[in-house]
C-alpha cells in the first residue's frame, strides 16, 4: 500500500511539472508582440471631385393644348415618336372656323363699300359747300361719316384676321422639337381651347442636350465661394466647371458634362442650393427623370493616400491604426475622400511621417495601446 502511495505521488509530480512547462510556454507566446506591416502614406496634391445625387431634366418641356375649342378630327403622330418644330400633331374640325372666315370677309367687303360711299359724299359736300348749296355743318357731318366708316372697315379687317387665326389654330403643331408623349385625347372628342381651362392633348420634351439638376449643401457652397474668392477654383457661375455622371446601373463615370447654372439663393428649409449641369445626348439615351450620381470638380487639395483596407470603421467614425516610436498602436480618426489611383484619399487626420498599419489589422491582439512588431512595407498607387 505504501508503494502504491509513492507511485501515485510520483505521477502527480510529473503531471504538475508538465502543466507548469505548458503554462510557461503559452505565457511566453502570449507575451510576444504580433507582427504588422507599416508604411508611410503617399502625400499628393489631387483634384477633388464632390459627389451629389440628382435627376436629369429636359431643357424644354411643353404641354400641348389647343387655342380653340372644337371636335378633334385627326391625330397625326405615333405615341412616343420624335417630332420636329412645326410638325402637325392634331387637327380640329375646321368647318365652323371656315364659315367664320367667310362671314368676316363679307363684313370687310361691306365696310369697304361704305367707306367708298362716304368718301364720295364727302367730296361732293366740298363741291356743294363752295357754291353755298349746303352748309359747313353738313360738310363736317359727311366727313365724320367717312371717318366712322373707315373705323368700321378697320374693325372688320381685324375680325377677319382673328377668324383666319382661329382657323389656323385648328391645326395644332409642335411648338418645339423633341419626343412626344402619348395622346391624352382620342379623335372624335370635343376639346376645350383658350388660355385657361384648355384640354391637355400631349406633352413634348427636348432630349439633346439635357440638364442634370442637383442640390449642394450650404457648407459646400461656402467652400466653393471661398475658393473662388481666393482664386483657387473659379465659380460655376462664371466658368463651365467639368462634371461627370454615373447612372444607377453603371460603375464608371462615363457621362461628361459641364456646369451651366447655380441658383441665386439657398433653400431656407433644406439649407441647400440648386445647381445644374448640361450634357450632350446625341443618342437620346438619357431621359428626363433618370436618377444619377454626379461628381463636380471641387478644386485641388493636399491629401494622403492609403489603402482602403487600412481603414477601420468605428460606428459612425473612420479610424486608422498607426505605430508610435515605441512600437505601440495608436488610433487616429480620419476624414476620408474619394478613391484616387486605387487608394483612399484622407483629407485630414494624418501626416506624411505616420506609420500606417497596412497589414495585420485582423489580428485581435492589434488594438489601441498594444505592443507590436512592425515590418516596413510600401503603399503603391495604381495609375488611372
């Protein structure tokens, strides 16, 4: 029994020794600093492109309405086709207006006859007055009658022109060139014309060129204004600054345009100002109402370039791990910009001498204040 006791005691001692050696080895491994790759950011002056969202709008949009009332006789276009200015779109029954023209012509003929008669009477009155056959009052009366008939002739001629104009308006023509929408009224319907309450027949929009409208923040407006005042970036009111647009299904910024308008005031409710760019649209691919992302040239800025993988998201903020001279991790919040030459632009938060952790961030031991073993690396930009 005593031998068995000493045997168990010896086994226990061996197990304790093995556990102590394993614990010591784990502690040494845990105490070793994790390796990370560090590099200095690339300092470079780059062109800044501010990004906005907006929609395309037609330069011109016209609601086609008739100027006279009547029965719609004909529709001379196919829904959605491209029309030119002056093309005949709708025909209103012209017969009532033709009758009005004939009646107005008769009134003009009558007025001219009355003018001729009154003119003859006035001449005779002058002759009779010379021989004292009639009084001066009668001469004045006949001259007055002549002027009245001349005025009646002018009124009749004006009524004729109005009747002819109404007859012309029975042919509703395209006021602009562009793509027409669908017909809103079918032939055979009675439509209303005039300046108010006229029936909407269709709409036409121009497509080439086309506008892109967006809203910029008050902060952006103030930055642009100060850059303009300092001579660093011309105002889009004075110079057609370049812009590019990417559509919702596109990954590249392929649509090139220029600025052509900045509004004269900020929206007091939204704190934004409206801007507008213009694009060529020869293939008529871009349609009014199409959503897109726009980049506007925002001037030159001195920035730092780092890999996108070196950025750590911390809730609403973006941070970068740097290594101090004591080889400890320091966390720096940064202000990010666009992607340039394959790298992320850092507008604020870094300096050229910072050693940025570009590899090894995924290691759970790499955190603020942790001791690390840095290895030198290089950040390489990719030319566009």
